[in-house]
C-alpha cells in the first residue's frame, strides 16, 4: 500500500453558502483510507458562516488550503481557478454537500494502477432515496449513454492532472453542465474514462444546483449533446 500511496491527489472543492453540509463533506475527505492528498477549497463569496468553518479545518490539518473569490463566479470558473495551485498527480472532485466513502480514493487509485484509465468516477448513492446512480446507463457504452444523459457523477471524479490540463480544464462557456462538457471532450479526444461499479459517493439532490437550476442545466446539457456553444448569458 505504501507504493500506491506515493501518488498524490489534489482534491478540488468550490463552496458557496454550504454551512449546513460543509463540515461533513470535508470530514469525509479527511477520513479517507488513502492519505496522500491535498484539499483545495475555494470559497465562492459565501454570505453565511461557510468560510469560518473551512478556516477551522485549515487550522487543524495542513493538507487543507483555502482560497477566496471576491465575488461569486460559479462552479466552472472556481474549479479552473484552483487547477494551477494543484501539486498532485491526480485531481479529484468533491462537492460541498456530498460525502465520499472512506475507501473512495484508495479504490480509484487502484483503477489507475491496474487499467489504462485516464479518469475514474464511481457510482453514487442518492442520499434522499438510497437509489444507486447511474442505474441503467451504467451498463451502456459511454458513447451511447452520453447521447441522452451524463452517466458520470461529477463529485466522484478523479482524473490525471496531465489530462485535465491537456483539456484546458473546464470550458468556461458552460456555467452549468461543465462536467458533462468535460467528459464529452474527454471521450472526443479518445481518452479512457472508467466508472467503478461500487457506489463510493453519497449524492445530495435536495436544494442543490441541479435541482434549483434545472432549466439552465437542461439547456447547457442540450448544448453539449448538439456540440454547440451556449448562447444563454448568465
């Protein structure tokens, strides 16, 4: 296990008014069985106590670094802002209202060690219903499922740092569905994604970006499928 632990992971988290969930989310990263990681958190101009909670964690664990946006710029730009600060071989995602099971990183690193994967996601348990997602689309080839939905749970993503940089990070024209666009670009450039069958991530679907901005999400996802630039100004 020591040899595998030599690969460093840079975990990216963008937080905005997440005071109710952020502590549990950070703890789920700190409780990983795989310990060679850094956690980079950007506070996207929260107006609640999110930043204070994050700073308490930063004082407790030197693997955590906090950055601050002066104004709210959204998830896509916030993630891109963090990429240049990463020092890991892999970049992983974690959302501020979700949880990672403690073996997540260990099992993802194992996939990179044993396959030709360039990115690795896991399936997730939906917190409110205990349903595992993706369900049916998990069993389809990516090239087919991507035509009608995104089978990749964004918060569970781990990707080779070199690959994310070759893709120029996230496409900033996509304020929403940036993860769908990223994975579509990955497939178009013949990189190899992988999804672990076991759910290693707990997904919150109550009062989150996808449910609160469903119309916008759907529009940007439609643009990914149609290979067109979004014209919606946000």
